[in-house]
C-alpha cells in the first residue's frame, strides 16, 4: 500500500485516476474568494507531501522535480480542503494564497481571455 493510500480515505484513493505519467491535475482555488488561481500537477508523492505539510507541493513536468509553492518566491499556498472530481482525474484544492499564485507575478494564472 502506498503512503498516499495510507493517508487518504480508501474510497478516494481507489478512485484517483492518474495519467500515463502517474500525474493528476490539481486545480487551485482561493478558499475565501473562490477565484481559480492556477493548474498544477501532482503525483502520489506530491499529494502525500501536501497532505502531510499542509502546503501545496507540485510535480514540475518541465523540470522533472518537486516544488513547493512559495519556497523561492514567498508566495505560499496553505491547504484548506482537497476534493476529488466525479471522474477521479482531477483534484480541487482550496487554499489560503499568500502573494501571487502565478510565476509571472499575477494573482491568478488565468489573466488572458481566449474567447468571450
């Protein structure tokens, strides 16, 4: 049994559907305002660290390493809740966001309108 399974309700762990790289999408939402801040990726270890530490840890697909939001920038994300979507292939994390969520310095990564 993996460390994540030990920490998650088995009904949730069994429903978690990872992609071929072992990743699941993690949608980050501000707990208070409900604004969608960003999308990141987690594997089992990133989720385990997030649950254990209470701060969001991601798997960087481009760098091939773990990163905990805010360790460099100071723009931390403190977990308030984690939900699993109906298909089991995405997580919704509500957080208390300190500073900008996006690496470009904006509060949210969703600043450009693609269509209206």
